[in-house]
C-alpha cells in the first residue's frame, strides 16, 4: 500500500470521524434545547395557573367587599340620593346623565378602586393557599426538584413574600431586591391581578437552583453513552492509524532486510562461482597451491553464508521462544577479553582504537557464555560499522547493586531520538543514505535485547547524533529459576 493511498484512507476516516462527532454534538445539543423549552413551558404554565387561582380568590374577596359596601350606610344613602334625583348632593361621578343602574355600578367601581389602591399586595394573598398552589402546580407537571418562589411588590420595590414567609419591612437599608436577588434575576415571572382597573401591583417569580442538573438529567445517560462510544471510536481510529503506520514500517524494514540479505548473499555466491570456475581452468589445475588458495576462499565464503543463515534462523527460534540457554558460571572479564582479542584486528585495519576498562571486582555471573559472547561481539561490530572514521571504542565494566554492568561506548555517528525508539526492533537499521553502505540484516540489536531478556537483564542506550553511543548491559549475579 503506497503512501498516497494511505493518506487518502486516513483522510476519509478522519472526515467520517469528524462528521460522526459533529452529529453527536448536534443531537445532544438539540435534545438539551428541547428539554429546556419543555421545562420553561411547564414552569410558565404552572405560574399562570397559580396566578389564575390568586386572581380567582382575589375576585371572590372583592365581590364580598362589594356586598359589604352595598350594606354600608353611606352606600345606601348615596343610592337613595341617586333615586331621588338629588345628583347635586352626590360626589362627582364620571357617569353624570346616565341611568341609575350605570351610576350605581360606576360608584361601586370607584369605591372598589379606592379600596384596591390602599390595600397592600401581601394582604390580598393567602400565604397557605399560595404555597399549596405552587407546590401542586409544580408537581403536577413532573418537576421534581427544589425551588424558591416569591411575590414582588412594585410599590415597595422588593419582595413581600418569599418561600412561605412574609418579608418584614424595616427602617434599615433595603437588601438587594428584598433579600432575594436570585428570584429577582430569574426568568420565570408572571404578573398578578392583571384584571385590576389599575396597573398590575406585582408579579410571582420562581427560581430553580438545580435547573441545569434537571434539564441535563434526562439526557445525561445518552450523553455518557455518546461520550463513551465516541471515545471507543477515537481509540479505534488511533489504533488503526498506529497499525497502518506500523505495518508500513514493518513492510519497509522487511523489504530492506530482503534487499540487504540479497546483497549479502550475492557477493559470496559470486566469489564462490568465480573460485570454482578458476579451479576448473587448465592453467590453475597444474598449480596445486593456487587450487588450495581458491578452495580456502570457497570455504571462507561458505562459512560466511552459513553464519548469515544461522543468524536468521537463530532469530526465528528466539521469536518462537524455542531455545534454551546453557546456564553456568562465567567470568564476564574473560568473555569480554576474548571478544576484544577476536575483534581488535578489524578495528586496527581502520586505524582505530579498541580498549577496555574493566573495573568490576565481582565479574562472575550465571549465564550462557556463547550467547553473551555473541551479543558483545554484535555491539562491538555495530560500534565499528557506525564509526565513519578511525573507530574509538571502549568496553568497560562496573559493579552495580543489581549485578554487573557492561558498557560499550563509541564516538561514532550516534543515533537520533526517533531512531532510538525502534533501534531494538527486528529488521530495523539506522540508515546512512545508501542502504548497503553499512552491511547487516537489522537483527543484531533485536538479538541482543532478546538474550538480555532471557538472562533477566536490562539494556539501555545513551546516544547523541554526531557524538557517539553507549550501550549499557546490566546482568544479575544469579538468574531466577
């Protein structure tokens, strides 16, 4: 799968994911707005219903007051004067020249209006009836939450009733809006006694401290499920992207491995073929020493090919965990010294330096001498290959609380931060431009890590581009059974 196709797939997946998240957010927002509208509708319906009940009770009280006025001596006297036609003795009335019934009705309305103007708003409301009405209307609409209510008087410019209590007016400074700023700022308000001949004297307001929680309560389950499923989708999307890039990287590393393996095998095969043809030449057959030389070349190249094949097969066994360590006591200093003696010739050919600094006082551990010698050889080989000029390699040991530490340090090209993340992966190689300028299959460091893990040890890397690298191996004194 080429890079352009991968980018196209990732782009489409990203677009689909963004679309799904947008739709989720839109539907959740729409549900919340719908709940808010329904909640507001129910609250205002309850307020209007309570206001109607207050209006009904107040009208009933006014009718009783009118009946009382009709039985009053002054009212009877004014009525009799109107019947006798003594209009000059009656106080000025807006119904001059009208019928008797109209004049009486208007006179009674004037008296009622005067009565309303002087009667305070709080006295027109029955406290128990108000509390019961508010509670019944709120609960009948399925609103199960705490609330506050109050009656606001426009004359006093403050609340006169708050939560089943009258607000006492004193001579001190007024608290903001009668001590109920939350009620005053609440959007849930309806005017009271709108049928009065005069302006509405005040309004009833409601406040819900837990309004947001109540509105979200019905969608919280859907919201949580949406967030959970969106999180799962995001995780799957992220994981899929990681898998795609990982597979792309593995594909590139395997292709690199095949190219390098082909290159590594092509040279010895060509050399063996050339040596075999030379042996068959009549000019060579008469010179036994030349035949011996070509035979030695064939054997050397054959061993080289066999070594490469053995390394690949060895990594396959390690991946399957189908290998056993030959555990025994060994002296790390002896293993290191032997590896240095065998490898020093390659460093000297490049006019380099390979030195040791063996400071561990207890270098004896439990381990497999063959595998440990092999991983030390691999680290020395890497240090040599990735040193552009005259290698300067140091291998040191040190006693540590866990056991013994071996450090292989070079002053070569170093390893970048990005490459350090994959340096121990199988088939991974740090390239220097041409993929064949540094020979190898990319199996060395993955083999080192596998053997260290098998020995219950640790491996660490410290490197800085342009200044070199240090591979640190820490072996325990005793392996756990």
